[in-house]
């Protein structure tokens, strides 16, 4: 075994032993980035995230809650899940993840609609 391979092994071991500055120690101290975020841009209805997935997705996709579109609602939902962290029960997290899937489907459907409208207008003009 050469001296260089021994050195590289030692350095690899020492790198693994050191921890990242933003690892668990920061989470244990209670200083999480998500706790410091303040926003006044949107106001979802009180208790929205305690409802069923379909209601959450429908509400977050609405212009009243998300004036910039359903993508904004998806960001709100992700933020809520991140903020809940380990405090969310498994069933609540599963329901919120289901709402994310439903909202994602709504976003995809919204992207497809302009194509259908254009095709419909082309047919009307051609007829």
C-alpha cells in the first residue's frame, strides 16, 4: 500500500467525522429557517390544511386564495408541510401529499387548456 492511498483514506475518514454546519445541531436549537418566514401575500382560509385533500387542492387552485395561479398554491402547500415537519402525523402528511398530487394535476390541466382553445378557434374559422 502506498503512502498516498493511506493519506486519502485518512482524509476521507476525517471528512465523514466532521458534521455540516447546518446539520441537526441547528434543528435542535430551534432556529429553523421556516420559522422566520413572514408573508402577507396570500391568506388561505382558516383551518384549510385540516380538511380533505380535494378541498385543499380546490381551494389552493382558486384565484381568491392564489391570485398568481395554482403554482402559488402549490408553494403554500409545500411551505405548510415543511413548517409542520416532524410534528405532522402520518395520516395528515399523507392527506397533504395527496392534495399536492391533485393540485399538480390541476396545474398540468391548466397548461393544456390553451391548446384546446386554439384548436377550437381554428376549427371555427375554417368552417
